[in-house]
C-alpha cells in the first residue's frame, strides 16, 4: 500500500515538474527577445555593409588593382561568403543548434575584421600610393594573401550567422500558418526593415569615414560594431527559446533515397494510408505539424512501403530501409522548391557586378552637393536602401490591405507572385542603367574627356539614382518574398538549411556573374573592350547591361513556368484552441493552395 502511494506521489511530482517546465518554455521567446537578436543582426549588418560597400574603392585606390580583377575578387569572396551558410546550417540543424552556431561564427567574423583593419593601418601591407591611377604598382602576392585570409575569415563567419539569425529570430514566435494569418504584421518585412536601417547608417557614416578620414577608422568602426553585436546577443541568452537540433537533415534525405532504391521493385499502394507513419519517431522533427502525403514524385513513396522484412512495430525501424511519410515528404518539399530557388541564381548573376561598376561611374561624375561637400560614390546605395525601407512600410500598410480585398489572401499576394513582381522590376533597373551609361559617355564625348580616366564629367551623379530606386523596389518584392517562400515551404527541421539555400543562390549567382564578366572582358576585344581595366569611358558598359537584361528576361520566363506548376506543401498543423479557458488540441489541414480546414 505504501509503495503504491509512493509511486502515486512520484507520478504527481513528475507531472508537476513537467507543468513547471512547460510554463517556463512558454515564457521564453516572444517579442522581448527581439532587441537582443535584432540588435545583434543590426550591428552585424552595419559591420558587413560598412566593410563591403566601399571595398571596390579600397582595392582599386589603395591596393591599385585593375577594375575587373578587383570586381572579380569581391564577387568571388562574396560568393564564398554565400556558400558557407550551407555548412553553418548543417552544423546548426544537426548538433550545435542555432544559438551556439551564431556565437562561434560571430567570433570568427570579428577575427577577420580585426585582421583587415590592421592590414589597412600597417604601411607594409599595402603598395605605395598612386594618385594618377596610371602605371601603378599593384599589391604584392604577400599583401594580396593577407587580404584573402581576412576575406576568408569573414566568409566563414558569415556561414554561421546568415542561415541562423533570421530562423532563430523566427523561432521565438509561433510561425504556424494560422498564427501568421492572425497577425497584422509580417515578421520578414520588419526583419528586412531593421536590416535596411543598419545598411543605410553604414552607407552614410562608414563610407564617409573611409573616403574622408581614412581606412583605419573606416574599417575600425565596423570592427567595433561587430564586437557590440556579439555582446548584445549574449545579453539576451536567458530569454531565448532554443529548439533542439533534430539530427542531420542530409542523412534523413539520404535515408529516404536509399530506402526507395532498395524497394524499387515494390508497387506503391493506391491507398496512401497503408504507407508507414510513426508520430513518436517524427516528434522531434514535426513540432508544429506533420507533412501529409502528396501525389508528386510517387517513386519516393516506395521508401515508406512496409514489407515483411521491415521492423515496423514499436521499436525504431532501420531507417535506411523504411522511412515515414513525413520524412519522404521532407525530401519532396526540398525537390519542389529547387526550381523556384534556382531562378534567383541568374537574377543575382545579372546584378552581381552592377554596384562595383556603378561606383566607378559615380566616381567620374559631378558629386557635389555644395562647393565643399561631395557625396562618396558608394553612398549612392542609400537611395536604394531608402526606397526599400519606405517600400516595406507602404507594402505592409497600403498594398497588403488593398490586395487582400481582391485576393482574400491574408498576405495580400502569395510569395511566388511577390517574387515575380521583383523579377520584372529588376529588369527595368538594368535597362535604365544602360540608358544612363549612354548619357554619361555622350556628355564625356561632348567635353573631350573620354581619354581621361580621372576627369570629372560635368553630369550630375543623381542620374544614377533611378536605377538604385528600382533595385530597392525589386528588393521589397524579390528578396523578402524569396526568403519567406524558403522558410514557409521548407520542412521545419530544415529551416536553417532553407535560409542557407537563399545565400547559396546568391553565391552561385556571384560565381556565374564573375564568369560572365570574365568572358565579356576576354572576348569583347582589346580595342573597344566592353569592360576595360582602367578607363571606363572607353568601354561599352551599356552593352553589358543590355546583355544581362536579356538574360533576366529569359530567366523571368523560366520562373513564370516553374511558379505556375508549383504545388504548396500539404501540412497538418497541430495547435491549441481555447475553449472555456482550457486548451483543446486542434488539427489544421493546410491544402496545397494554403486553405484551411479545422477538425
């Protein structure tokens, strides 16, 4: 009798402890964590923008590199910085978790910034100054290797920060479809708005310091900002909701493929209810709901066929022979996303070098706001950022309510439609860039300045503003829509990996952009080269812009076809509905069009 009472008391104690832990978990996360997480990301973005925005000037004016070599150097390392997020995402999703991945990556990034700041201060790590920009002594191999190591450290650091911060911030909220629809604000819009403010500050403050004070302070300020970002993130650590990593997502995807191959001769049953499901096994990777069976890529369903040799009882089966429907659908979701994701590659490739070339254009134009003050060339990007910031507010407050009346969609338009608008606007931006370059060279020709690469052409730098504004509008639609699409349509256990896909598209786009520029520079002839090393006035930059406009038109057609045939993931969301102040379990089935049924 006493033994039974002791067991009963122990059970009650365990139940109380579970309730306490559940209450504590509910207290974590939420809006109170945003000052620390966004504080980290704002300082990080400030540091990153301040470091990269004017680097084309540092490489051409301080290290005396030719324009094409300098532009390709930046594009290649930008590509590397956008490729490493895949590694960071796998580390975070597999075993380390997002919190510790962000901490470690931030420290590595800080090491890179400290190193390049030192290299900008020590004279031996730079070639002699060259004011004429003709017959200049380029940086030596040793000096270039110092630069490459610094850039590599920042690239590795970016790999852990970029895929984890936005997903870690989203983890602090209920991001189920029903909860998102009930909110009057879009997390991704406001995330981008915060990043835009940081970028705007960096482009005005840091670039001015670099051009007017010196590169020591110009790189030192971002270094200090990055150190502050690490401190801000650590201060909020007691408040964060930290989701446990669900194991290597690549291993799970490989298990599905191997299991399907082993059962290639099996026939998939017509009733999907006969396929293998195990809620307990999938609990850690389906916290917010299980993926339901879909009719696409039916060959992969073979992995979930239960045969006589499979151990499908209460014990965990051999996952290299038998996969659950949820795990099969994880792979299907990734495959469905890839064609849409790939459309972003050529978009990035088409614009990867535009900012570096545009800065060189601006340097040759009249940048005076007054007799004594000139706009730094790299600061022109603020017009794109201001457009993006104001565009996000107008999108949230005016466009979404207006579009909602016609579409019935809580978000106004779908992510795919939003991305499509961004593709179109980006084409317009490139066309405008070509027309402005034609105008700039015509003015230079009228004043006999085509052969003077250092001459200031009497044409206002504000001719470049429209293309920056169009790029800002394109970012409101394309960049935010792309990230939201990847987050929403990826399996919940692979969201760091989905964020990494966003950066990998940028990486591959930068590499393709480097290839395009290199081929154009190589094969457009020595006389009248489209992209000359020193004198842009004798180039044919407008031809290059027309080329990338054509590439983007082809890419838009490809995207429209992919978006037309895209099928949204079918998800069974498990939430809570309050009835007489008591929570009742509710299952919300989200169909392929985003509609809902509550059971």
